[in-house]
């Protein structure tokens, strides 16, 4: 096979044609790559996975019972309650005890101990009913109250 040498002008024209052809085909090659790229990327995400999520609510009940004794002052303007025990509430982290006087004033304490004592004074002389409320706490959430009234 014999190689012929292409004269300079003709060789220059072939180089120009090659560049024009490359420039004309470049957009088609780029478009083909853009069409094929997403298909290649999606091939990596063919597995299907599932997981379960469960959620529930918890209504904090009131303690079922409280063993408390009340002592009133002679003028009925002050009461002291001593709690000797109370029923436990599932999941409770502490208990809130509140003694409310007839005039609406109250004193409270939060404890995990089985015994507690509270004293509260009242400015009211007519109504002499004091109320003890016991509520279970679960973290910072406060449950329903067990109330026990006592009239001096």
C-alpha cells in the first residue's frame, strides 16, 4: 500500500472539515450523555426497604387512694394534712400534693416519698372545707387529680 502525501492546502481543508464536524456533533454527544446519566444514577437505588413506627398515648391516671389525716385549728382558719401513704401510678416519677383552703389559697409540694405534710391558712370564716389533691407526675406532665375534701 502506498501512502500519498496530501498537499498543504488540501490538508488544511481536511483539518477545517474535521473541526467543523466535531463542533457539529458535540451537542448531540452531550445530549446523549445527559439522557444516559440519570438511568445510570437510578440503577444504584433499586432496593426497597421498610420500617415500622409505633406511637401511643398515655393518660396519666389519678392515684386510686390516699391515706391522709386532717387536723384543724380551733378557729378553723388553718388545716394541716398528713399523708401516710397513697397508691402508686404506673410510670409516675413523682407526686404533686396540693392543700387548698376555702378562700382559694393553697400550698403544694412535689415528692417521691411515701409521706408528706402540708399546712394551709384561710382568711374565710364561713366555708370551712379544705381540699387535698394528689396528682401523679410523669416527667413534667401532670396527671388527673384524686381530691379529698375535709370540713373543719
